[in-house]
C-alpha cells in the first residue's frame, strides 16, 4: 500500500504545522480507524496536535496536545514503535506511555521514545492511540487509531558546526565522581542506587521499569534484550568532559569502544541522561547466528543443518541426533499431512547459560522462523518433535497458544516421547498429568486458557498450561479428527484483545458445533477416563 497524504493542519500553541504521516491500516484487527487529520477523536479525547523534537539515534521526544470532551477524568495511552531496518538486521523498539486528563480540560503531554539505529530513509515511528478505562485495562491490540511517520516527515537536527566546549573544572570533577560512583554501584549489585542515579527519561526509554533494569544487570534478560552490560560499563576509563545543550557529556573508552555518557543536573545531583556509543545487546543478539555459526561444527542432513560446539555432549552424539531429527521431521509430516521440504537450522548448546548468553533466550528450547536453538547435555535432551512442529506449522496459521503449544505437546506424545518430562510431568501422559493437576485444584479454565498469547512465562503457569493444552488438543484430534482441528488452527487468531477472544470462542464453537462450556465438559470427561 502506498503512502496516503493528508493536507497540512495548523495547530495552536506549542505545536507546529505538520503534514500528517503516511497511514497504515489493516495491522490492528480491532482498530481499523485511520484519523484523516487534526484534530481527531480517540474515544472521549481529541488529539489536537502532534509535534516531534528533531529526531536522532537514541532518545527522542514527541509532544501531544490532548483535549478531554467528557465530564469524567480520562486515561490516554500512546504506544510508540520505532523501526531501524538498516541497523543490526532490523532492530525495533516499542513501549506504551500513559497520561491522565481531567474532565473538560486540555493538556500537553510529553512522551519519550528511542530509535536504536542511525536515521536513514527507512527509519520510521509509529504511534497507536488508546482511551482505555484505566492504565491497568490497557490492551495493545485495542488501539483506536494509528499514524506512521517515515523519517522524511520528521524534523532533523540542524548542523551547528560549533566545536564542543570543555566543562568547567568543578563540573568536570563532579561528573567524573558521579560516573565512578555509578560503576561502583553496578559492581556491588546495588541496582536500586544505580536506578536512582539515572534520569526518569533514561530509565523509562531504556528499561521502562526497575525490575527490567535489575534483570538486565544481573544477566536475567528477556529475549528482546537491552542496550549495554554492566561488565562493559565497569571496564570504561573516563576521559574528557564537555558541555552540551542539556548538560555535560563524558567520553569514556575501553579497548576500541568509546562511549558517550550524558549527564544533566536534577535535584542538585548529576544524573545519567543517556548512554551512547556501545553496540546494543539487541543488535548483538539479532546477529548471533551470523557471528556464532561459522565457529561451530556442522552436520548436514536431508532436512537439517545441525550446529554444535566442538567436544560437547552433542558432538559425541551427533550421529544419533542427526538420525532422530530426520526421523522426527518425516513422522510429523506424515501425521499432520504436511508436504514440507523446508530446511531447519538446529543449534545445540551445552547449557542454558551459554544459550542465554548467545541468543538472549531463556529456557531449554526455542523456535524462531526456520531455526531451533536447544540445550543438549547429559541431563537435558529435548524430544525431536516439539520445536520442529512449531517450525513446520508456522505457515498454517497463528492460533492462540492453547492450540499452538498444545499441538507441539500432543505430537511429542503421539510420536513416542515424554512431552512433559522437563515440565514437572516426568513420564506421565498429558491426560494423566491433567487428571493429577485437576485433582490438586491446579486448573486453568478453558475460557481463560484460550486467551493466552504464550505459554512459557511464569504468569502462564507452564507446568499446568502445557499439560492442559496438550490434553485439549489430544481430545480435539482423537475425538473429532485432524481435519477439523487444522481448520481451527488456521481460523483462530492469537491476540490479547478481548474482541478477538470472543471471536475465537465463537469460531471454535462453530467449528465443533458445541458451545464452549459443553466442549469443555466433554474434554474433562475424556481426561477423567
């Protein structure tokens, strides 16, 4: 779809005259509205003006002028998503922002966001607008409108050509002391003090919440990744300090790396306002295969490229691994009626820590596209079916985790593996495990389980949810047939939006000719046998 142009709109006060960005529709099933101009409505609110500060790599700011038309206080949410397709194989960034607007009032709201890579013609910023009942009720998929700004419609900084000025000696010494103290806090794992040593802007854009920062610093990072690591920061040697428009900038180096750490004075204290010059962790993780695979041993089979470390447990068992993976691929295709010749890249790590360090993913196994990464050692050897099912079925649909993960668990059992071996289920079948969980009062109702977008996080209760999902898919396939299940797999949609949840219930009920409550009753009866 080509860009759509809207006429320039004049905004009063602090807001400039803008040509509205090109607009993208169809990405949000529950939010097809594309605002035609300014002002436009977002629920009980009007978006009167939008203005960006000149954009650059790193932290950026957008100001919104908002007006509450109602007699009640309103919550406004803005999800900001940036894309840097030319950087680190395409690194994105996204976070929600919130503000509250009093009844019948207008306000200017300032929102900070990050652009990972240098600004190119393909850099873009997407804004999604919401008016949820409260901050806790915010749903990503329930946007009312969205705007996408390509970089050529965003203001750029003017080149000043003015040489940097050195900082006054007293300020230079204060910033050097503040930075050394920050390094000491990280070394002592005093993460709360380190968090307080950063400005709210930097904390919000780089980490969003304190628990994210703490997990990033102690190595327990989620798959998305964060910018820099504490040992890298600890190795930096401070250099010169110069003035900037906002405060002071410290240049620090370690080896070939040169970081620039911005400081601003808040509450009579120099705080870190931005850190630049490092190779972001997200970029390193995005490129981990290109960096790691050439250093590994490789076994090529008909359908797999198996990579493994020299002298590892996988190296000693590579013949067995190659044979079982090939056989597993064929049996999955035969069981599900798939005609696939797609090659799969399988990377085997000796332990979870090595896998986490290279990929940024926690856990024993993951599938992404046509790639599988797993732990393989004497104690942990995942079955050859689960992740392969994810790879081969990704072209069939994007259903809720109940069907997606449930099928992978069920196929592992059907083809002879113990699907719950590493999920507290030992050698039990999915029905046996489900019966035990239900008798212990550990049960997730079907209507709730159907809303899960993933199973793996602690919130999803994996030992319970995996077993239930596998048991439900087993019930559907073995009592109503594979073809009907595949229709459900291709029809239901994975989403966190309540409207889509209700639609999934209706579609599942329609495919099986039973209300969800009756479907659940029959499933529980089958499990109880």
